[in-house]
């Protein structure tokens, strides 16, 4: 049985643990958060104003990526952290 290790609390849980399944909406939200941060990081290279501008498209791209990759996301049953496996 495959074990997944949480990157936050370092505890293992089974990949078949139904508590760990993430809905597409939740994965999209998690992806959007990462995407917004990523977009801002890229934008900051071009200046503070483009850092803000990069947040929105980053969130959209990240949200879409999360939506389509929902089966690759898991929620840790110990600390509720959502992360990509
Ligand atoms: Zn955890």
C-alpha cells in the first residue's frame, strides 16, 4: 500500500485514505494560492507593479492546473495541509 508523506507535519498516511482525497474545487483553490505566489515572484523581477500584475494570471493558471490535477493532490488527515503528491 502506497504511503504518502506530508511535507508539513512529516507524518505518513495511506494513499487510499479517503480523508486525504481532495475535491477539484479544493485543489483549484490550493493551486490558485501557489500560482498567485509564483506569479508575484516572477513579476517582482520586473518591478513591484508587475509583481501585483503577475498575481492574477498566476492564480488563474495555478487554479486551472489544480483543477485538472486534482487527483494528484492530497489533504493530510493529520494537519489538513493540501499538497501535490
Ligand atoms: Zn500533515
